[in-house]
C-alpha cells in the first residue's frame, strides 16, 4: 500500500507517521511506500521506502504531482490554523479551501482511481448559538474562515464520494489535549497548558472561568481516529461523509480535578487564574460537548475521561513518569 | 447605481433586467449603469447605459474585469443547471463553484469595496431523508453536485459577509412555476408543463403520482425576491446569510385543481398520466415544503396559492387571457 500524508511535519502528522511505521500495515496489507509532504520537509522514518518533500498545496502542480503516483490512502491534514486563517484571508482560503479542491481535482482527473481520502475537518464548522450537547444533525454554521473552509471541504468530499470519484471521510477532530510542546498563541492553548506545564513543575495561566466546558481527545486518540477512518468500510455512512467524533466532555474544573488525582495537589496549585475577557469571549462561541452517536456506532473510540487523557500524555511524552515524583 | 447581473441571458436574468429597467431605481437611487453577462451575449434594453457581454465566469480574468468597475449591486445568477452539473463533473464545479469563488475573490481584492451580492442558491442544498416541512435550521446535505456547489457558495458568502469583505445573501429559490417557454428535459419540467401546455390548448404528460408534493414560486415572485434581497438591510440576518424562501406548497392534484378553477375542466383534461419510475424516483428525494419563518420575517413574499401562480403566468406570458376563451 502506498500512503500519502499532507501536513506530515505537524504534530499529528508526525505521530500518524510513527504509528503507521510501527504497524507496518494498513487495511491488512503491508505499507510499501510512504509519501510525506508539508511546507517544510517532513522527516522520513528510517528504513521506510518513499519520499519526504516540501510542497505548497495551493500550487496546482503540487497536487497533480502527488496524485500521479496514485497513493492508495491519503491523509489530508495540511491546513493553515484557525488564527492565521482569520488574520490572512487569502492565505487561509488558498491553503485550506483551494489546497483541498486541487487535491480532489487531481484525484478526479485520474481514470479508474478511487483512493481512500481521510480529511481532518474541525468542530469549528459549528458556531454559536449551539445546544449544550451537539447532535449529529447539527447544521454547520461556522463563525470563522477556518471553520468555513473545513465545512466547504466536507461538502466537496461527500459529493465526490457519492459520485464514486474517491472514497472519502471528513473527521471533525475534538480539541487535542494534551498538545505536546511549548505554549503557543492559540486561544485554545490554555486547555493543554494548564495540564502540561504543571506536570513538569512549571506554572500555567488560566484565562477563563473554571466552569468553561469543552470537547477533548488526546493526540493518541486522534491518530487512532485517522487510522480507523482509513481502514473501515465507509459505505454505511451513505451520502454524509462528515463525522463529529467521540471525545471527553470536561470543564476546566474537571481538568484541574483530574490533574490533582493523577499528579497531586502541588501540580494543581501551579495553575494561576488570570481572567482574560478576550479569550473568554472567543471560547464562549465554541462547542461544549457532542453526542457523536454515528461515530460511536462506526467504531470510533476516544478516552473515557480526563484522567486517562493525562495518563496518555505521561506515557507518550514523559516516558511514563512525572518528573520529580515516583509516579 | 451600477448593477451587474451574471447569467443575464437566462429566463430569470431577462425578467430581472426588465424589472430593473421598469423600476429605474435600486435602494432608492437611480440605476445609471447595467452590466449584463452570460455565456451568450445578453440583450441590452433600449436606452439603458451599460454593457452586455459574453464571458466565461470560470476564467479568472473574467471576474476581475467585471469587478474592476465596482458594481454597487451584483446579482450572481450564472450557473450550470442541475442535470448538466451531474452529467459533467468538471464543468459543473468549474462554473458553479469556481465561478462563484473567482467572483468573490475579485471582490475581496478591491480595497474599500463592499458590494451587495445576491446569490441564487437552490433548495437542492437539501436532500433526502427530509422532514415533510423543512425548518430554517435544516442541515444542508445535498444529493447532487449542483446542490453541493450551491451549499459551498452559501458558506463562502456568509463568511465573507461576516468579515465585511462583501454584503451578501444566498437565496434558495423554490422551483419556478410556471416556467415559460418550451418543455425541457429537466426532471422537474412537468411541474410547469402540466399547467403551461393545457393553458394554450396543448396536451401535457404527467410522469408522477397526483400525490407528489413540491414547493413553488412564480418567475415574478423570484424577481421580487431578488430585488428585495438587493434592497433590504442584511445585518439582522447575522452570520447565516442563506435563506430558504416562501413558496406555495402544492401537490400535483392541487396544481390540477387550480388549473381547472382558473381555466376550466377542458384544460385539466389535457393532462395525460404516463407514470415514469425514473422521474418519480428523482422527485421523491426533493424537498416537499418549507416553513421559511426567517424569510417571512425579513419581508420576502410569495404567491398565496397555485391559482395565483397560474394567473401570474396568464398576465405575464399570455397577455392576460387564455387563448380560445374569453378569460
């Protein structure tokens, strides 16, 4: 099997690459070639045949070149993030909308070719006013350009799947938590940093009230979603190939309580409350929780609770132990 | 005011042009220039300053040239129809999606320019399974490429309106009835022909059961929707700039009963029942009726009943009388 990953240098792209190399197979068949692409050259794992390259997906020639080799499975993760897509109108549309259109267009122009296409959409396709628990038939009414670009991609992929031009699925990933690495400027960054920083003995800032509720899955769960989406039979989905995914429904207070259970009261005491009305206002427009019955029925599984999300981070990022403790 | 109409050579485009010329004003200001564009050169009304030209909207240069003159109001009607968009994948996406994207892109690249954009979407953004009466918060899940392209355009126009790059609205027109002219190959053609042909003493074929229900507005109502959309304050619509419109909810039996009331039993007897399972199956996936509360609150008005729709056709297309009668 030949696999193509766009956005392969990103956090999820790298973890997906590692997971595929560790498995060695997809859809029960050995992976014999991996093509990794991103705006910066991704790192190719040792001993894996294939190619890692830098390319701009908003360039029509880039998609044609990537698709010419007819990868069997395409993970289309490449995107400009929400904040940047809002700040730079044309860059956001160029990569997030045209990048996806060009990739799909290149696929439809190959005769007798119908690859599996796994597209990372986002819960940003939904915007306020929203019910407390979002059902599977919630209309997609985004409040950001990023969410709009993802919702447009979902429609395109459903239509081309219906026509048999590709076999696609769009996954609305929950907010990834605990996101490894350094704190970043994303409005959602605190959801991870109030857990990640205290776990290594550092302070973290909480800009929103403890009652703020949101929808989470670990990086490990996200990779599991992507691989399940690449292997499952998509026909039972029918015309609507976009899916809200399982996650953990947790308030900030739930996050802090879980941190205290897993890492002790000293860790929880590292969180400093510094209310920021701008962040609180952005976050208030976001989805709080989902009832992703369709995805559950299709076999997608997330963590059961926030304690598990924290333990996954300790296992995958901290070599299984909390620094400065025996735990 | 400078007005641009794309798809100006089509049936609605010509009626809209005539209505604008007859009014002479838009938004309370004289219309001093009209630009008409279509794949064939539209006919320019006598004495109206402006230009009529043939252009291919899927050519990036075409949109840039049309927008350079900064029309104040843009009616974007140009589209490949449903059947052709399904038959020719690339042509449909090229005109219906890229044509709309290129027009919007040209607008966003003009500094300090924020035109009113009225986009004709379609009830084809909805596909089965559907409730008998479709509410305003129905998710858009199209079952055709045409419906997909329109739903994607709606999302784009809502987002660019939210950002202040344009002031747009997407109108999901009901099925136009009675469509003037000759019978065509569209699956929906019989809804008009079972009224239009008998009114001029000709036979018509009915391929579906009398119980088949659908959603209608006259060409005159459609032009009224477009002009209202060009003049109203769009701010109260908020983020969601797409609107299902009022119409007449009627079964085929309701159509025939209205025909008999307006034109007598001889006219109704001209309808020959020739069941066609293919047409019946296509039509079964279409919306039946709407509860367009938002549009009604925003002042959009359709005909009250099928009798009025028939009388509008007699007034506008038959010089006010039914041939061979005194009526």
